[in-house]
C-alpha cells in the first residue's frame, strides 16, 4: 500500500465520527479509531525497511506543468514522530470517550482531533517544504478548533485566539524562511534541501533564513519569549492538552529543529540562539511551574521547561546532545501524556483542578494516585524511570560544550538548577494532590474513575517503567535510526542506554537535583512569599489588551481613510497608481521604441474622436442619465469596432453583447435611483480630480505607446500552431477557452454563477420605491407595454435564438462560442421581459435560472472529469471526423459539451440578475415614491 494511503485514511477519518455519532458513543469511538489504527498498521509495516537504513520516498504528480508534485518521506525521524502521533492519538481517542460528558458533541470533537492528527502526520511525512508548511498551518487552525471546543467559556475562546495568533504569526515567518531556503537551494524538495547544508550555510542569506525558521519553531514549541500562550491553551478539554500540548503540536517546533539540524546547525549563530533560547525556556518554565495552583497549569509550565531542555540539547554542539534530545522527546511524550490524562481523571472525579483544595486523594483514588506518581517520578528524573536516563544524558552533554566560552561552566550549573526545580514541582504534584491533608470543599466526592478510563494511562506508565529498566530493548533501535536522520554523515557516536554508568559527574548532578528539589519543596513557603512580592501578570489579559489596542489604532486609521466617499477612495487609489508607475517611467529616456508607427486613415481618426467625445460627454452630462447612458454605450460600441479592426472578431462580438446587457442592466438600475442627482463637487475638488485624471491618463498613454512601439514575444504562435491539431478547431480563441485554458474558464463560470446567486439573494426581499413621474413632475406613460415594442420583440425572438444557435455551433472553428451565444440568448429573452412584463413571461418561460446555472457548471466539470476515464489530464478535449447520412463528413469535438456548460451558465446567470431586477417593478411593489 502506498504511503499516500496514510493521510488519505486520516482525511476520511475526519468524516467518520460525524456520520457515526448517531449510533452511540461506543460505536463512534470504535469507528473513529479504525482508520488511524489502519494508518498505524501501515507505519508499523515499514518499520523493518526503515530500520534497515532506507529512506522511503514516494511522489504523486498533481499538476506537473506547474511543478506541483506531492511527495512523502519516511526516515528514522519521521518514523519516531509518526509512532508518537498515531500511538498516543489512539489512546487519547479512547480516553476522551470517558472524559467528555454525554451532552457534548463527541463526534465533532473526534472530527477536530482527527483533522489535527492528519495535519501533524502530514508535517512529519512531508517531502516538500511548501507541503510541510501547509500542514503546519492546518495544525494551527485545527488546534484553534480544539482549544475553543468549549466555546461557551471566555477563557477557551481567548486561549484559542492567543494560540492561533502566536503560532499563525510564526507560520508566516516559517513560510518566508522556506521560500528563502528554496531559492538558495533551487528546490523545495526536502530530500534535496537536506543534502544542501553547505550551500545554505555558506549563503549570505543564511542568517535571515535561520532566524525565520527558528521563529516558526519557537512559536510552535512555546519557547521564550513566546511561551505565554501554552498555559492559557489549558482551557481546552484535557484530552486536547494531553495530545496537543505534550506529545504532538508543541513537538512540531522540536521536530522542525531536528529536521533541519543537518542543514542549519553547525554555525555559531545556531548554537548561540538555540541553546540560549532553550536554556531560558527551561529555567523560566521550571520556576513558574512551582507556583501554579491549577493542576494543568503546573503541567503546562513543566511542558514549557522540558521543551526548553530539548531545545537546549539541540543547540549544544555535540552529536551526543542531538541523540539525547531525541531520547527525551520520546520520554517526555510518554510521561507527560499520562500526567495530563491523570490530571483529567482527577478533574473529572473531583470537579476541580485547584491543588489548594485537592489533598489526600490517595485514600480515595489509590490506583490513579499510583499511576500519576510513577509518571511524576519520571518527569522528575528519578532512577528506574525513563525520564532519569534522558535527563542524565542531558546533564552529561551540558558538561561538554563551549557555547559561552570561558563562561560555559554556567550552563551545567543552570541545568542542575533546572533539574532541582523540576523535582520540586513534581514533588508538589504528588504531595499536594495525593497526600498532605484531607480535601476541602470539593464539588464532587472523589472516587476512582471507570475502569477503562485509566487504561491509556496504564499503558503509558508501563512504558515509562520498561524504558527506565530495559531501555536498550525497548527503544534502542528506534533511537539509533532516528538519530541517523540528524547525523547522516558517518556512523553514530558511541553512547550507552544502560541504567548504571558508574560514579561520575552527571550522576552527581542527578543526585543534587533530586535532593535539592526535595529540599526546595520542603522549604517552599519562603520561596512563595518571595514570589508573592512580584505583581502577577496575566498573559491572557496582556494579549487581549495588545489586540484591542491594535484594533483601536487600525479603527482610527480606517475612520481617517474611510469616510464613505467613493470619490475619495478612487482618488487615493489612483494617486497610489501614479506614484508606483510614474517613477519607473520617468527613468526611461524615451517612451518610443524602434517599431514604426502604423498608418492611420480618416475613419479611424473619426472613430477615435467620437470615442473621446462620448467619454467626455458621459462625464459632463452625468445628470442627464439617459443621455449619459447613450454616450457611454457609444464608447462600448467603438471599442467593439476597434477589436474588429485589429482582427479580434470574438472579442468584438463579446464586447458588443456585453455592452447590450450592461445597458439593459443600467436602465433597470437607473429606474430606481433618486429623481434628483447630488450637487456637483466643489471647484477645488473638480480641479483635483481633473489633475489626477490627466496625469494618470498621460501615464497610461505613455505605457501603451512604449509597449506598441517595442517588439515582444507572444505565446500566440503556439496556440495558432496547435489549435487545429491539439484542440480540433480553427477558432484559436474558442479552443483556448474550452481546451488549453479550460480550467480557467471553468473557474470563471463558477464565479459567475456564485455572483449571480449572491445578487439574487440580495434582491429577493428588497423593497424599492417605484417612481410615478420624472423629476419635472411629468407622469410616466400609462402604456407600460407598447404594442409596437411587443410586436417587434416577438418577431425578433426566434431570429435571435437562431443566431444564438448558429454562433454556438460554429464557435469552435469560426468567431462565436458558448459565451457569446449565451449573451445573445439572454438579450433575446430579457427583451421579452421588457416588452411584456414579468407576469406575462412567467407562465410562458418556465425556466429555473438557478438550476440552469447549476447544470451549466456541472456539465462543464463533468466534461473535464470524463478525460480521466481515458487517462488524460483534466479537461483534455477529444475530436474526430464522422460521415453523417445526408449531411456528409463533419467534425465532432467533446469541447462542444464544455461550451454548452458555458452557454447554460451565462444564460442562467444573466437572466437571474436581470429578470429579478425587473421583478422589483411588479404590482406588489410600492407605486408611490417614498419621501
């Protein structure tokens, strides 16, 4: 089975819980676990191949002509994270079925969770930088949905908004970094990038690319100074905290650091920035964890601290430090996920997470207390638990670095201090919750949870014990193969996973950390009093204040620029265009190129003068609306003639048809405008507007002249040469629309249909006044439907439809096509509306224009899908010649079906807009103009 089935299974898994929720919680849980379980089975099936040292890559061509190729990659590092994501994710799904109440939408929760799992797995399996970034952003969005799952709570909404803002901003920085790296290497293929370390490090833009990538990693993994968002994300349901904020999402930043370790590491800038950021995060998180009263708050800050520890290891310039970082990634994911789930059990069974009220729970929940104690001991780094082994490796590596030169001795000292604090807050977790004294004022009487709610915690606790006792057997091979991804050059350095390494300095640091932590906890009250002197800052309130302040500043700027004057908006826009275009044009010595001017005859000069006069007349006579409308229609007519003059008959026909439709639309709209036009602008504004228009007109004329007097390469030769052989038609324009650029046309008619439906909804319930006289008080004619107009319209209808059919059929080889034919049909039908009225048309033309649009878009799309049945690219047209009895040999092309879809969409959209605008004047509307 292809690797691509792994994300596909998970994508399908997003729909499963929504569908299965109606069948009950148990069925929904089992069904939700099924597809991730299959994905995990697929990952496990390739473990032997990865352990053999192979890097598995697969490519899927998406849009080859645009260079868009999907690619997946599994090496040791990706395998490690995939096992964590899927393995712990399955336990979380099982645990959530007990944690969430019966009233909560568990199907929606599972769908969000699987969406996040899909995005996270796509990050670690991606073999393309842009593909990785897309998945990276989806993790931010899906985590926002999960954190805000309890959307009725203010802290959930604010925590989700903060997390999305911080990680989203980091994602933008990461995108910029990836674009720089892709530009430096010349490829976004991750396999190529990972083999181009020297090229990237030697490039002048390396510092910029490095800092941008680190910004993305640090914001995601809650590194200082971006650590403030993680504690407030604890407003999420505990399964979310156990999964996202211990084992997966915050590890995405760590994964990114590990992934690019062979490429970006190895410089002083990397080691200084990464190690110092990690050290600061390690100490700040450990210190603040000690003072948290919320059980999940303590675990959140301890998570920040451990993420800083891993970051510090990746910043130390030793190979063993990188191996130690991977080891601690595994251990931390296991013991922290179990701790969060244990905290969820306590909250679930007692109704609170306040450690000042949670006391003596060992007596009421001995099984849960035992599990939580083992996990906390692992977090503290107590011997015979998995956390001890990786933390001792951490202590050893802090001794073997020179990041601070002669002050490098401070790093192991501070590392030991961080270890002391981690023991202290772990001890507080154990003692204050399970011992100390009797619980006080709990909302619920504490008791053990349902038997299988503890099952995921038990599995993880057993892993903590087994890794701590027999580490080499449990994770030796996985650690070695994942380390190979970080250290691809040469064999791995010697290291030992044994429990006992003899009496040495790292062991002494561990002993100091353990006993020092117990001592700090025993004498914690003076430390609490010292900390109470400092004003406590709520990061959530600070963040909200910054956001609201930013919104106020933007609002002021918006109110300054946006005063409701369309004239002002256009003026500002045109001034910006003048500034942006005038500067490069001024730098040209001469606008004239080396091409000779074309000859101009009297007819062309006359038409040009008429066009200019009509344009000016439109502006001058704007108060006389009908005359202005006629003048602007003359401009459109001359533009159509201009297209015909320069051998563009398709454009000429299209322009002419669009001009007619536009004039009808404007006539209908003018009917509802106020009788009196607003007063003219002040003289100063008129002078300003004339100046802007004159300058912009001069710039546009200069650009046009510069273009038409210079030779340029055009792709038209390709289309002319391949129109007949590739698309089966001699009308190049139509072949481009329905074949070469058919995907563009499909998108355009889709947008056209959506726009028409939007206008239809806006007009459905609108009530407009219907004037009965003009501005001079002269009443409108009572002859609403003149007989002459009725007779002429009826006579023209069959002729217009015949012309429309003729233009449609010949469009593939001669000027015409579905778009022009659709406009001709629309004009013919809307003319009947104008001549006879809506009430007369309704029983005679029983067309549902919404359905017409839907069928048009669907027909065009099915034409493209049909190409896949013959293993051809989407919207590839087919044509051949056939002998038809009594007709002879003719050509038939599949593009005509696509063109029919265009025709139906244009007819439906045009009539939906014009007919419904005309319906505003039916009898049930007001007949007297409202004051």
